[in-house]
C-alpha cells in the first residue's frame, strides 16, 4: 500500500510538472496572438496531439460591419491548403479505376495544346507539369484573380491559349494553380459529379468534416462565414475571393475540421486500401533532384523533424496546416486578415513554440584562401541573364574584389569558383560565358549578356504596340524623357528599367525583347513568377 501511495505521489508531481509546462506554452501562444485585437479581423488556432485536441481558440472579428466576433465555428477559406483535398479526390478516382496518375492530361482535357512533351496527371499534382499559372497570365492582362468572377472554364480557356510551357514536364518544380483547376474539371468529367459533390460524399462526410464545403459558388450564403479583410492605411477593406474557380483553393472550413481531416487521412482511413502512401509519395525531378511536393502536400523536414504541411492565401484569407508524424502533432491556423503579411510568420511562430529544434547545423569547412588576378576578375565582370526567367545579374569589380551588383563579395576558392554564402558560383569560359549558381536546392545558369544601350536612338527601337494572343492583352511602349514606359491602359503606365541588352524589368515582371535576323524588334516575352515566355508580337 505504501508503495502504491508513493507511485501516486510521483505521478501527481509529474502531472503537475507537465501541466505547468503546458501552461507556459499557452502563455506563449496567447502572447504570439496578441496582434489579433478584439476589434479587428482575427484568426483561429487548433492543435491536436495523437488525434486529441489540446488547444482551440479564436481571436478577433469575423464580420466587422455587423460586429460579429470570430469563433471556433467561424468558416474561413483555406487557400491552397485546399489542394490536398483535390488531390485526394483524384487518388480516389484512380483507386476506382477511372483514371491513372500516369495518364496524359489530354486524355481528359483535349482542349489543351499538344505540347512536344506529354504532361501527366502526376506532373500536375506535384507542380512539375510546366503549365503556366492561369492567374498569373490573367494578371499580365490587367485582370488578376478576384477582379473578375473567374470560373474553372475561364481558367481552362486561359490555360489552353498558352503556346509554350514554363518547363519540360518533370524538369522543374514551379508552383502552378492551373493543374488543380484542371483536376476539378477532370473529377466532373470522369465521375459525373462536381468536385464539390464528389468530396462531400467521399471525403467530407466520411471524415466528419461538418463545417467544410467548397466555395464553388461565391454568391451562396454560407452560415458563419468570416469576411476577409485587408488594411489600407488605417482603414480595413473587404477583400473576398469573388470567383467560381476552385480546386486550386476555395475550401471553406474551420481549424478544428482541418485537425479532423489530418486525423482521418493520416490514420489511413482515406480509401480502401489506404491511400496514405500515395498521398505522401514524391517523385524526383528528371535530373534526380528531390521534389518535396506530393499529393497537395509538402513532405519535408523542419527543425530536425519530419513534417507534412501546406500553406495558403486567397484574397485576404490565410491558412496553414502542419503535421509532425514523430510527435503526433497537428497545428491548424486560419485567418481572415492579410494585415500581418509583412510581420512575423504566425504559423512558424506557433510551430517554434510547439516543436523543439533538434536540427544539427551543417559543419562549414572554411575555404582555402585563393588569389585570382585582377585581370582575370575584370574579365568576369559584366551582365548575365537567366534564359529561363529573363532575370539579370551584374558582377562588378571593386577594390580588386568581384562583387554582385548589391555589393556582396564573391570569395574565390579557385580561379573560376567563388562562394557567396552557401551558394557556389562557377564561371565557365564558354561562348558565351556562363555562371552557375549552385545551391543545395537548385542550379541556376546565367549566360553573359551585352550591356543595355540607353541612348534615345537605341530605346526608340522598342517603341510600338505589342499584342499577346496568350494573355489577350495589348501593351503600348512609349519613350518619354529618355525613359521607356509600358502602358496597358491610360492609367497603367509602368517604367521599364533596363537590365542588359534587350532585357528590362518592372515590379514583379521581367521582359525580354525578341529580334529577327536583321536586328529588328519583332516582339517581347514576359516572365512573371509562375508564368514564363508569355508571348507578345509587335504590331
């Protein structure tokens, strides 16, 4: 009896210690969420351990106009966290024998051009398809998402107009919403049900997601929906995803429902047999480089722990869903505000509170000092361009040191090899000369380019009207006071900043001018983050 009593005392002490530790954790969480004051748009946070909810709370307002506070039951749009549900629907259809991830997408979407290399459903699922992001192309035309009531059919219309791909399928990971909008269309064509209906029957109801549905009709009244807000100066403005397009995003849900989803599929309950191995399966790029993106999920490691996660942003909704399998830990965060986009990242802050950092810092062996002659360094200086993105970088020689245009020194470790932080810079004496920026994640190749000619006679070559069949947009390039401007409408003039010869930049966009064999300007190509080689011909 005395022994049992001692064990009970010890257990009580341990429980008290754990309770105190958790209390400290809650204090840190509350402090992190202090930014969400009761009178402004807010957020939900729900945390579970081994399938049991250990924390769930909401902060701020759901509807400022009607003074409705945000609660755990408020419905918030989940942005690209939605993609894992679309991918799950495709995997269920594959299990039903109605399609295969190895199929060419044109089997289901014959409206797409027949590109030189076939695009599989797996390419689309893992963002290696090369399909240009339709929203980025629409933005080039001056109508970014939420400025029109785009539908998935509208998305398909834009995607089908693209004459080229961002990359050879499987060569690169370039995030693109297009594949997931096409998935929504494929689900309907293959199953006879809309993605919304298919998911309700095969995913939402079986998983017990009682507050979850797709925003396939943005005009529909959704009980308890939180309104999304942006902040402009001291004023809050509504910023809603007023579009019908979904599958890439558009899931209406709660943080607690997202925990239920994690618990459902991660315990192997999706599909029979379980589809979990396929949900987490990744495919290397064509060159063997790891691609961490699986079925609408990023499968990677952080702080030394394996994790499965995705983030999202649509209009001013923000989201994150994380899972740490070795800890049995799920963290779901939803917000109806973009106000703090430039502040500390909230999902990362909560993760850092909940997950101990056990990552071992990689040992860095100091490079052996190497001296490169000034003459050789001088030969390396000049402009270089990335043919994939049209971006430019300039190497300059200052005080016998080769530097980037921002002034960062390149540390030589051989005559043609330098280090820039963790990036290895190799300069190849080819024709034209090449620079290879080699990092653990990627290798970027730049080729030498002539310097920009900015005299008025040279700039006059670019003046004129340009039309794009791909974007259905016209740009007028004008020369004023020695500067070039691109104008899409009377109020949209943007200065073109020269980089290298025939290369320009505007905020968020690179432009490369094309010439014929006679040296005459015939057109230009626009490059934005998720859409490359958008063609414009000179009229």
